[in-house]
């Protein structure tokens, strides 16, 4: 780094203000580095001026920092980028590992320590990290020397960038607004509480009876909403009279959606028959209901997000931040992809095929029907899993063998398989990536009491897809700043491959004083409207409001489109992989690095994200199933 010379430095004998400092620094730097560097100097000084506060130093300190740390020499910029990449890798990686470890017993089943685990899970070893990165000048150093491109710039210019160009963009994007520690603390608490609500929302279904009064589950069985309720609905296709079970469980789903589950049922105190359709207990009044807690968490997340809005002048809503900064896809493009898929003409033909396959008119829960070739009873599926994997740890031990069977060579199968740790969690399942070389990935799934079970295995294979992406995009990418994939839809694509909606938030921004009760009413109304527009023609009227079931709306706001995008991208990748080596292509694609999703897909399969391949292949494949 070349500091300005004494001859070119402005005189310090005259008092000047912080507002004057940028122009003075620019003058010094242009004199020192030449007119050819003016644009880069003005942009870099402007970026740090926008984030510099009096806590960082006075005008003289600003000028001294800028003139001392601006780098114009190409070789020195390359060295600086490598230094920053390594620093961020260590900071982010070790903090991630600490936070994961601190949450471990809160997230997993077994060895719980009530009261203690919650405190440890909420502990943050670096609650003011964003502020410290500025205060200790790492952020200012990066922003002075590297552009922080907008999404439009990345979409337009990114295809011509080198890996180093992408790395510099990713390094700069590490430094967003300065988040006050008090705000970060409250946000962490709100997120923890909503996540805890979701992961602990296991509905006791031992007393659930169908329309004929039959119980379908053992007395102590619980199902996390909505995931395992959904999986048991799917399992009903393989059971005699399974449609009665499916209808009863759909009413369980409906009660979780609107908060009308009887409180005694939810607490496990109620041992009598619960008819969720009529919402009666032993034929009588169900007593106190759960009420609005689900929507209270939703409102809390929204209000928390609004407190961050002023810190992001270019992305002043949580919706804008989700699309521009996290998903890196324009909102209009994502909405069009989803509606294109829902409007595809083949959906009518698929619905007719499903109806013939089931031998009855479709019902709302049939949106979960996916076993178009064969469905087997849940007991048979559980037995098949048990014959192969005694329990979750046996599954973990056999992962290298599983990967060999999927086509990975011995070296990659052993490396990847030995770097996945499988555990049983309280929630539905999730995967956690390594952020540092030398660490592994964590696969978490549900489990029956004494065996993995089909639901646990099915979820485990989904999470294994995440883990393979996570490991390959950590260990096989070209440089640290490019680790990972562009967004969560891309990782969902591989999760779906191996497992073979913003409307509500728009309403909240338009109605910022909404109460949990009015939010619930609006969520149910939107679910009904979307159902009528896209589903009622084929699946009939929906008394359950099933489109409002997904619990990620509570714990991971604005996440849901990533699943639809993930399905589209997964099919594009699957279609591309026909006749190719699955293991080789998995490793190649997941090693492309953290580009924009559009560029990532073009490099992966030769075309942008599109709903067309899925719709076309469905239309071509449907006659083969007739």
C-alpha cells in the first residue's frame, strides 16, 4: 500500500470537518496515483464515507486511513483480496462452528437440559460483529478497494468476470450496514423464539380419530407440523382405507393453521378421542384452543424486519433484501417462474391422470401425492429401511457405501461420506455446512423411537443432497470467497435431486399495524384465493386452507419460493444429467462457486432457470404412465 507523500498531503494547519474529508482524500489520492485511478478512488472513498461515523475517527483520521490504505497496484490488490478472503473465512468459519456447537443440544433429541440449553443456544460470541468489522477497519479496508456491485451489475456483467472478480464482489458483499448491537440482540432473540416454536410444535396424534372413529396411531405418537403431518398424509396412499386417515390428518393440518387445536391435546394431557374435523373431544366441546401464537411469532418477525429497513436505503424492505441480496434474482422473475409453472397446460392432464390412478376425485391433500408409479404401506417402507439401516448411526456409517452405489468413485465416496455426521433432531430435519476446511457437514433428520423409519430416511436423503452440495462447494471450489452456491434454491435443487410466497409479506408492509388476528384472517384469505386460482379446478374446494400450512413461513420468513425454484432447478439438472455420470456432474456443478443463480445454471446445464423443462418433460412423460 502506498501512502500519499508529505508534499501531496493537505495542510493540517486549517481546521476541516468530516464532511470535507472525502474530497480532500480524493485529491491526495489522485495526486499520488494518477488520473487513471480517479474513478476507482472516488468510488472507494465514497463507499467508506457512506459508512464512516464519528466513532471511527475525525476528519483527519478519515483522510489518513483513505490515503494510507488505497491500493492501485494490480499485484498488491491481488494480495489484499487473498488476505481478506482468508480473514473472512476464519472469522465466519469459527464463529459458525461455535454457534452450531452452542445450539447442538437445543436442536437434537436426547440429553436435553431444560433451561440450560435455551440459554446456550441464544449465546452469540460476536453479537456486534458488523459494527466491529467497521470499528476495527476491516470493512473500511475492503470497501475502499473493492466494488460492492448491485444485483443488476452482477446479472449484466457477471458472465464476463473471472473468479477473482467474483471473489472481490463476494468479499465486498460481506460488509453491509452497521447493525447496532442492541438491534442484533433483539433480532436474535425473536428468531430464536420463532424457531423454537416451530421445532417444538409436535402435535400429539395418538387420540386422533377419522370420520369412522378409528385411531391410526399409537397412543404416544407426535407429528411435527407441518412436515411429518404431510409425510403421514403421503403414507396414507399405501394403506387400505388410507383416505380416511388422510382426511383426518388434513384437518389436523387445518387446526394447526388457524390455531384451533385444543390446548389439552397439544399439551399431551388429553387421552380421549379427538375428532379434528369436528374439533370435538369425546364428542364434546374441546375446551381452550391454542389461539394466535403462530401469528404472534409471524408479526414479531415482521416488526423486527421493519427495524432493519432504514439501515438498507437501497433495499428498504425485507422483501427487497431477500430478492436482491440473498436470492439474487429479481422478484418479478421469481414470480413469473412460479406462475408459469402453475399455469402450464399439462397440469390439467396430470390431475386427470392422478384421479384415474387413485380411482376417485382429487381432494386438496392430493397436492402431496407423488408416488405415481407405486405406493406401499408405511409399515412395509419402515421395514425396508430397518433392514438396511438399524438406526441413524448405522446410516451414518454406511454413507460411503451409499455414495458408491450412487456412482461416486471410492476416493470421493470415502471422503464425502466420512465428512457427514448424522443426528436425530427435534424438528423435521436440516443440514449444516462446514465453513472451514477440516470440518464436516451435519445431517439431521427425524426418527421413530427405535428405528430410523421411512420418514426419517426420506428426509435424510433430502438432507444428504444438501450435504453433498455443501461439502463439494466447500472443498472443491477455486477459492474461499466462492464457497457455497448462489442461493438456497440452488442447494434445494440438489436436496430434491437426491430425495427423488411473498404475498403475505407485501400485505404486512401495506398494513404495518396488523394484529395477529387480522394477519391470520389475511393469511387464510390469501390461501383461499391462491387455491381458487391455481388448484380448485383440479383438486376441488379446500376447507383446510392447506396452502397456509408451511411452518417455514414462521421460522424462515420469505423462504418458501426457494422450494419451488429448487424443484424447477432440480428437474433442469436431472434432465441435463440423463445419460451422464451423476456423481461426476454433482461434483462439477456444486464446485462452480457462488455466482448469481442465473449464471450458475447457465454454467451447470447451459440454460437459465426456467419452468419450461419441467412442464415439457411432464407432458412428454405422462403418456408413458398411462
